[in-house]
C-alpha cells in the first residue's frame, strides 16, 4: 500500500503503476487464500491480526480498489464491521482515500497544464 500511495501523495505521481497494482493484487490473493474456510485471519475467532490488517488495508480499499476477485476478503470486511473501532477506522480510511484521489487529480491536472 505504501508503494502505491506514497508516490501519489508525496512525489506527484499521476497514476498507479501497473506493476504496483499487480504486486498488491498478488498480496491480496494470499490473504484471499488464507481466508478460505476461515471466518477471521487467524481462524474462527477474531484476533489482533484482523484489526491490524483492516487498519493497514482499509485506506486503499476506500479508494475503490477492485475487490471483485476476492470474495473471501469481501466477506471478511463485512465481518470486520462488527469490530470495536470499525467506524472510526472507516472515517480515517475515507479521509486518506480522499487525499489520494485529490492528489491524483491535482497531479494529473498539473501535469497536463505543464504539458509533461
């Protein structure tokens, strides 16, 4: 997630590089596989692993990342809605996503204006 968002926020990138999308989706595929047959990341009971992974990934998920190929992650995210602090985390994730989207638009507009 850092490899995708840092260049957008701090270096003026105007798009997400395809190789970074592929690498992130490969990581998501591992999580998807891990959640196969399991309600939570570490089994049938919620653990700190769930809250940590949710906090780490929710910002990029809030940007509208395509999760259609990851039904187990989608199910897990619905389960996560019952966790304490979920709403506060979602609020922060949405703020982060808006900053990323705003910078993508701003950076793209600046690039077009400068003709680069």
